[in-house]
C-alpha cells in the first residue's frame, strides 16, 4: 500500500491507521510517467493527498495503472468530490480522519466497494441513477421489517446517526442491520443499496 503526500503535510494519523503502508512525498516519485504508472500498478491500493502539485495527473496515471485509489482531502468539498469521482477514485475522506475511519475506508475499497462520505452519497447516486434504466420494485422479501425500514431511510440519503436517532437505537445497531441487508440482497455498499431501492439494476459495472 502506498500513501502519496508532500513534505509540508505529514500526520501521525496515517501511521496509526496504516502502520505497514509506504508513505512517500510526491517529490520522491519517479520523474518518468511510465515508471510512476508501473509503481502504482505494483501496489494493491494507493492513497493520494489532494491538491498536491500534479495530483490530477497522478489520478490519471492511477487510472491507467488499474490500481484502486482513495483521495485523502485536506478540505473536502462538493467540487473536489465531483472531480475525484469523474477521475475514477474508489474512496474519498478527510486526510486527518480518525485512524479507525481510515482503516474502514481501506478495507471497504480493498473488498471492491466504494467509500464515500454520507453527505456526498445522495449526490453521486442521483448522478448515476439518471443514466440507469428502471426495473421493477426492489425485492425486499428476505428482509425483516426493521431492515426494510433502515433500507428505506438509506434510500432517502439519511445518515446512520440520523436513522439511529429516529429508531431510538445505537449507530452500531444500524451498522449491524446494514451488514445483514447487504448480505441478503447481495449488495456491496451503501451506494448500491440506494440505487437498488430506487429501482435500478445493480451490475458489476457499478460495483
């Protein structure tokens, strides 16, 4: 695993979250484009700090390497989010997130899912849903009444914290419900669940 940062931005958070990761300043990356792409291709996952010199070019090279990558943002925004999604990033989170959040994001992306902050999830789903065909009503017959309620709230863009407060349970309980929902519906992540609940087919293309 590779973390690309710059000399002016170092944080112990990454070392705590990913102790075995190789942290490299962008100035020490190979100067040759093909060598950089080869380096990225040799990694299972790359985490890239946004807005460092040449970061958009690095995203393009990461895409060519076919290695999944996560953007670590110093100042998350809708504009930056749209940019990294268009480039093909598999995850987006604050660069100084809690180590546990970074670990969870990495595990999610490594498993083939996306890691998108809840505030931006609805925006992404809306953009994707406009390009997808409609299917019949989602089959929720395998879900319990409480799981159906959680799935319906998720489809409206409600956060785990908000759902927990509405149902008077803990966020851990909501996460447990989501784990069961994903397994029963053969869905990988929150975005796929939102699309499925809105009547769109889920294929490998959107995984």
